[in-house]
């Protein structure tokens, strides 16, 4: 696991990460959530995996993750995104 970008976003109370992982098969969002939780010592409910990208035939995955300071902040942001999509 290699961290490409690690930014602390004080406005949203989260840590924004861009990570590269080498796996033999496609990792699930839950697997990534557990690995990030273990590596950065954050509770699983505070970790939000945004996307997992790779190129066909490659075993390298580019992953975007947010680690929130509290689970309440994560729920707040998700609810905000849902209301914006409805408009």
C-alpha cells in the first residue's frame, strides 16, 4: 500500500487519501475499508471509500478514501450529498 496523497481537510473534518494497492483480484469496498482502518488506526465507521480504479489486466488499484474525525460527520456529508442529488 502506497499513499500518493494525504491531505487534512479542516472544513469537512476529514483526511483525504489517494492510495495505490497491488492485489491479485478486485478488492471490495469493505476489504479496502478494513485495510485503511487498520493501517491508519481509525474506526471502520469513519472510513469512506469513494472509488476503486484500475486498468484492464493490471493488478494495481488506485483508491480514493476519506477518513472522517467522527462517524457523525460522515453521516452528515452523505445526507448533504443525497439532498443535492434530489434537486
